[in-house]
């Protein structure tokens, strides 16, 4: 799965997510990616989220919208992402990763999986990571 | 507002041999989207352009490089959402196109619907002038090998993906 979130100079946010799904999946199986609030969500009032991971788990907790809800309640993108991923792990034993940007331009890339490839650009500064701690 | 873009390339298996390719791929995608933002482009266009870069990169499980279903075929899903007005478009189980994210944006902008699937998505793509390509063109040798390995008796692709994306 791949995805992107962004905020532009007008303060508008957007998200995009695309996937080939699970290896050797059943014919017709559709995971979280195409489902609004699961594979992604964007609202100028709060921010934008794109997800990756175990699709059925992400759908059960509507992970993208859950993280938006946390930001609506005042959490930073990092806090909201950690809370969302923790909830998914404890409630449905699901793992995944998210990228988040809020309406102030704060962002994060968090994952409960072993790794997630990500990159970000802000103030012309490029950052990239794969493993925890990068 | 200072523009920001963040991209991900999934949380699946990292093959050490290809690690630099993953890093280069997400860098290219982020820079493509940021270039759009720096030129006063919309966030919506920036995320689409970034994802197109990743869909075209065989390292990632989307577009060219997608994993295969149980029949050895590609079925892809995508979604895009605009934070200005909560407009969204998505496609699922779509085949024979290079960039499902662009089709998702067309669903958002050209229909009254949120999600088109399977044959309907293909017919819509054709009506919108999106070139049809043979699904084989989306399949990498690595995807085919993984699919074959998972067909072996005793293999369990679900178990082997625990802890991954």
C-alpha cells in the first residue's frame, strides 16, 4: 500500500491511498484502502490521514477517522496516531501504520508494524525513514 | 501556511536487497508532491501526483508491482479525499489501469458517487479515456514469485504477513 497526505499554502488538506491488497487474497476481497474513514480521511478543520496495514483491522476501528477524532479532541498528530494504533492493537489485535498532518502543518509517521517506509518534506527539508527510531 | 507533504510506501516486508529502492521511491514521491505544493498547487493534486509516482514504482504494492490475488491476477483499490469540502472518490477491485488513484479522483470529480468497483470502475475508466493496459504489465517477477510460493502446500500467506502491513 502507498499513500500521501498534504497541506497546501491555502491551508487545504488532502489524502490519497492506493494498494494492490493482500498477497494471494480471495477474488473480490476489498480491504480498508477504498473505504472512507479507514484507508484515509481529510477535513480542513482537523487534518488528513492515510493508513496502511492489516485492512480488516483498520476497517473495524475506522482508523483514519479515529485519528481525526483524536485530533478534534486536541491531540497532536503524533499523540492521535499513537492512540489510534494502540486502540487497533488492543481491540482487534491489528497492526498498521499511518501518516498524519493537521491543519497547522504538524505531521507524523507512526507504525505498530516492524517497519514502514515514509518520507516527508517541510520547509524544503526532506526526511525519510523505514524502521522505528528513524 | 507552509506546505507539507508526507508519503508512505506501506508497512509490508522490507527485503534488504531492495531497501535503498524503497527509500529512493518514497523520497521521489515526496519531492514530486512538494514541488507541486511549492508552485502553489493544491494539496489534492500534490497527493495524487505523489501516489502516482509510487504506483509506477515496482518496489511498492500499488499499480505496477501490486501483489497478486489467489488466481494470480491484480485487483487494486484506491481512495482520494479533499479536505476542503469532504469530497471523496474511490475504486476497488479495479484491473488493467496503471494509476487507480487518478481514476479515484475522476470518480470524485465526475460522478455523484463515492466508490465504483470492478466492472463498473473499468467501464467508467474507459469512458473517461483512461488507457487500458494488459494486467500482465502490472505484474513484476517478484510478485509472481511470492504468489507461487504462497501456493505451495503448507504455506500460509496470512500467517507469514503477521507483524507486517
